[in-house]
C-alpha cells in the first residue's frame, strides 16, 4: 500500500531580482496513514516551505509531491484548491481566522466552500461543528468572534476548522509559536488526541517540546533532511533539548 504522503527529490528555488535562494535541496520522505511526523529546524531551514509544498499552497521547482496518490506537482491552481478543501487541513501559527465571522462560522467555512449550503448539508455541518467545538472544550464560544477569544482558544478554533472536512492529512505550522506555556500544552494535547483517533499529522516547529510529540522527528538544515529520530529515542532527545533550552 502506498504511503499517504510521498515526496521525492523536492526542490524549491525562490528568485528575487538577481538573488536566488534555494529553500529545499532535494528532500525525500514518506508519511504513512495515521503517522505523526514532526520536522525541526532553525528559522530559514525550509520547514514552512516543505509544509506549503506538501499542502499544495505553492508550486514545486522540481521533484514530486503525492498525497493519497494524487500528484500535486502536476495540478493547476484550480485543481489544487479543490483537492486542499476536501483532503488537507491546515493549522497555522497566526490562526488566520476571520474576525467578523462567529467562531461557529469560521469552523464551518471550509465545508461551506467545498460543499455549499444545501439544507441537508447545513444541518450535518452544524452538528459536526458543534461536536468539534465540544471536543476541543470551546463549545460555549461558538457565537463569539475570534477577537473576543484568547490565543489558545483561537488556535483551538483553527484546529476545529482544519478538521471540519475530515481531512486525510493535517498540516500544522508552528502551532505554539504565539501561545504561552499553558495554552501550548493544551494545543499539543489536542493534537495528540487527534492522532490517537487516527489522524495523520505533519507538524513543523522550532520547539523541541512540540517536536517531542511526534512518533518520528525529522531534522531539516539548510533545505536538507540531515537526520531523523524514531519512537522513544525521538521523544527522549527532543525532551532533553527542551530541558536545555
């Protein structure tokens, strides 16, 4: 059976005037269904670029990206947008919520964009939204707006929104970067619970404490995967790094 995510010889080059920057230099990796993989690296190592290419948010320079055996590197923007809506959930550092919409509508928005608002679908969507908000401990915030919530609550809304369409793959970019320690711990525990329920997760982070949550930790340096740790070894070393930080 093919891996859920298959990346081969992935390169991404950015050109700004006469300046060329090689963000990724031939990265290859597989992610199996149900796996929780984290990627560590310093700022500028290519972490977010890798996540954006796996999620179809940017075009590759060369190489291949397949998700559920769909070749994202061969899709045009319209096909990529359609694929993302129904197969990939995104959680970003800066939440990217819409302030003039309620929490409930923010959560439901990806499903409305993907499937419209027919009566039968709308009822099922509201039930799904209510279930997710309850599961994340913020059901009582459904009718508020994002600007009325704490950072930790906003990140939970963003996770609910990412899960609304039952995505095969959840992509998480520095989810604790704007949170205090207590909120970070809560958000990471929620991601653990998602994984325990079978969700496939790829998370990029510079924080060893976040990276330690993965079953497999990849280390990215200057656009290359230079090493990886698996299982208990990954957790022990990442946790030790966190203690030294």
